[in-house]
């Protein structure tokens, strides 16, 4: 079992930055991925970014490439998502998730990110 606790988020103006963090309790296997998903109002949940816990390999959604950066802290069992040059279309509830391959079995409670002027 893995439990996830998200922190960060909040409100920002376009062009500003926010940082999300996700701490995992429980064993994190090298085969796990830790990722971020988001759900915007009235839309389906979508993949944003993921990092391989063992090898650090990253994958990003095209619309966030060059703006969002994920990193992992193995000692603290945590990942961080630095979100730069935020846009109104980044407004969503952001969820941290852990899984193997493309199957995410563990989810956080979500944290709101609102980008508006």
C-alpha cells in the first residue's frame, strides 16, 4: 500500500510559477512510476507528467513541455513538480499517482491550481 499526500498549488497569475509536492508513505519499488494528472472543470482527467522511480525517466504532456519540470527525492520518498509560465488552461485539480507501467493504482486527494488574471 502506498499513501500519497500532495502539497502546494493555489492561485497564480498567467506567467507565474507554482510548485507541487507529493510525499509517499509505503514502499516505493524501482518499477514504480510517480505521476501527475489533472482534471479541469468539465473535462476528463488527463496525464501531465511522470517519472520512473528507479531510473528517473520522465515523460511530459506536450502542452507542458519546457514549462513543467518533475524531480524525485528518493531519500524523502517524494516528487516535486515545478510549474513555470503558467497559463489559464493549466487550471485544474492536480492529482499525484503511483503505479507500474501505465496502470496507476494509488492516488492522492488532489490539489487545486487556479491560473487567472
